[in-house]
């Protein structure tokens, strides 16, 4: 299992809407995440800075990288674009973090 941590930014006035949309995440999105090897996926919000910290465990980097090209993921990115910092392809601006410590 590969552990991934990353940062994203939600707009300060969109915290509640961002959380609501994730509480109502589409079942087909969850299914596709599972199909691409994602498990134990969490997103945390630091309200003071509007920073999101994401954590996900994946099976394989190559399999996980293919998630971005799925139709449902592209639809989700467009759905979330008004709430957060995004790239020109509507993907969230993401900063990957290096794991420096882990304890089971």
C-alpha cells in the first residue's frame, strides 16, 4: 500500500459548500476511486488558511494516475471548480507531500 498526502486550496467563502458536496459525493465517483485502487481516503480543512490536506492509500501509482482521465473524475472536477483553486484542465491545484514518518 502506498500512502499519499497532498495539499489543495478551497476558497474562503466556499468551506461549507465544499464539505456539503463531499458529504453527498456521487456513488459512481466513489466506485471509480475504488476501481483505481484508492482506500482510506480523507480530506481535512484548515479553516484559518483554507488549506485542504488530503490523504489516500493506493495500490499502484500507474493505476491511480489513470483516475484523472475517467469521465466521472472529469465531471467531478468541473463540479468542484467554482469552489477551489484549479488548473486550466479544471483539476485541483495540488501540492504533493513527501512522507517523512509513519507508524502503524
